[in-house]
C-alpha cells in the first residue's frame, strides 16, 4: 500500500494525509462530545433526584474518595452551573464536528477528482 502511495503525486499524498488527520480529529471530537453528553445526563438525573428531596434533607457530595455533607441549595447551584458549562461545551464540539465533516467531504471530493484519472483504465 505504501508503494502505491509513493507513486501518487505529492499533492495527492498530502491530501490523503490531511484526510487521515481530519478523520482522527473528528473521532476525537465525537468521543469528547459523547463523554460530555454522558456527564450532562448524569447531572440532569442528579438534579431531578434533588427536586424530590426536602430542603432540609441531608445531602452528601463526593469529593475524590470522600463524602462530604453539604446543603441542597449549594449542590443544586453547583450542578446547574456545571450543566450550563457542559451545554456550552456540547455546542462548541458540535460546531467543530460540523466543520470537520465539511472539511472531510471537501477532501474526499478533491481526492476522488485527483484519483479518477489514475484509477480509470486507459482507452
């Protein structure tokens, strides 16, 4: 495969490498987005459960390997702040994903155009 790659013009080789880089970056962005969405779901579940308990209920917050007693209002405020931050992060990752998908499509189209004369048999 690398011999075939070496036979390609430098411009095509460069586009192929760029396409691989964009694909790897896209995969990384998708993984990050999935992790953020998972954390967001957990926070929403925690907020939902907090709404069900009384204001004076004993609440504990995990800090590392410790459980620390805290107030419901403080935990709710912290979770809402984290939720906002995660929503912003998802928006940013979504825009990155869109940009990368567009770049990938453009590179694929250019590569198809570059490789079309090479792959078609001579007349």
